[in-house]
C-alpha cells in the first residue's frame, strides 16, 4: 500500500509512448488517483488534481440531486475522530459518508480513552481495525501527520491545531469556482486571523495555483506566518499584497474570505482583547464592495460579520457547508475507491 510519512504532491505529468506502426508520438496523461492516500496538507495538491476533484464533486452533486444517496461506498466505514469541538466539519464528513452509502463511527475526546491517557498512536492503531479510513481533528499541530505514520489506512486531516485544514481549503475553492464559474485571474482577500487561522494556511497556497491576486488583511499581530508566504510564492503566487487597511482593497475584491479571531489560540485574554473586533463586515460596509463580490466564512462567526449581511445575495457562508459535503464526498470516494 502506498503510504506517506510526509506530505507529497499528487503530480500529474505527460509522457510519450511510441508504436512501431506510428511515427508521431502519442501523448497520454496518466489517470489521477488518490486511492489509499492520506490527505494531510495542501502541499499534496497540484492544479490538475484540484480540477479532477471539482469534476468528481460536480458529478456527485448531480447524482444526489437525482437519487439523494449513492451506493459507491456501501460496506465502507469511516472513523470520525474529533478531539476538538466541531459542528460543520464533523457533520459534513458524516453526511458525506452516509450520502455515499457508507457508515460512520463517531469518536470525541470526551467519549474516548484519551481521557484515560491513551496516546494518539494507540488510538489510531485500534480504530484501523474497525474502519477503512480515519478523519482526525486534533488541537496539536502535526497530529494528523503523526497519526498517518501509525495507521495502515488513509488518514484525512480535519484540522490540526493552528497548522492546516486542507479539506476546508478545497471546499472553499470549490465554492468560489461554483459561484463565479472560474478561479483563474480573480482577486481574493483573506481577512482577520491569518496567524492562527489554519483554513487560510491551507487555502492561500492553493489560490496561487490559479494566478489569483491574494490580499492578506489583518492586524499586525495576526499577520500571515512567513512560512505560508514562502509557500504561496513557491506555488507561483507572486501577486501578494499585505495590509491592515481593508478599505484599500475591498473595491477590487472578487471574493472576501472572513475569519474569526480565535480566542482559544491566544496565550491570554488580554492579548485576545487587543485584536478582537478589528474588522466587522456589515451591510453599510458592503456598499464599498462590488455588486458581485462573494462573502465567505469558514464559521463559526462571532462578531466579524453582522447578521444584517446574511440576506445579502453575495453572502454564501451558509451555502459553503453544502459545497463542503460535496467536496468531502469527492475526497472520500477518491481515497476509498480505485
């Protein structure tokens, strides 16, 4: 079985094959396969693989619109292991697995032997006897990678500390593409907690693959980490603009991705209060935005988006969970079926 001990890209490339009857080389593109792969980091995904997943999600969307449930993963079991609180991601993976005809084994920190001191390694080595794949959310950065080293079945990272949240990034890109009709040559503004925000740590480098201008707007204390900036540039993202002034970029923004200032990531209440409420998106502010600017948020929100924005046709943060279920269906199907 092909396993990763560290994140590696799924690389699509072209190669030539020759026939004795044909002098002109025939170009073939290998089939993209994620079968039996861990999903740990955005670093694993190149543009062709993302486009492949978008097509799989589109296909599944049509099938469930017609039949409600498909049987592609009948007989498969998913261990949904959440050692941090979650509403959307946990239920999204469960809905995705159930829609595909599979079944889910839900595990939380409160209901697991973690309370008795069991290690992560021991937990995953036990659960792999019951399930065909493990979805893991954990408060410690790097936990998903560690789990993958111990598990003999695929591990999907549902958020590890302030490190990454790759499946959220995939669904956000899919949402933008579905709503606008493309990803190429857009301007996307990432707003709020860029220091601790694992969703933007995964999302920003993937945006770079589509020649997207990336605006990074945050308080100085919550700037995007330098290693993420380097990752964006390594993916070809040379059009990056960092600022604390949202007004200066909102007029050219095609998609505004708002994030919560995460109280739980701060060392003290005092540090959190210094940046809490730095930006508030409300109906009055959106007069400065374009008529078709999308407003996204990974949720939950606190006070960074006013409820008066909810009915704005540009606000799609309550549609994102549907895109999330479809994208996670595409991932689970791809990981568990050849």
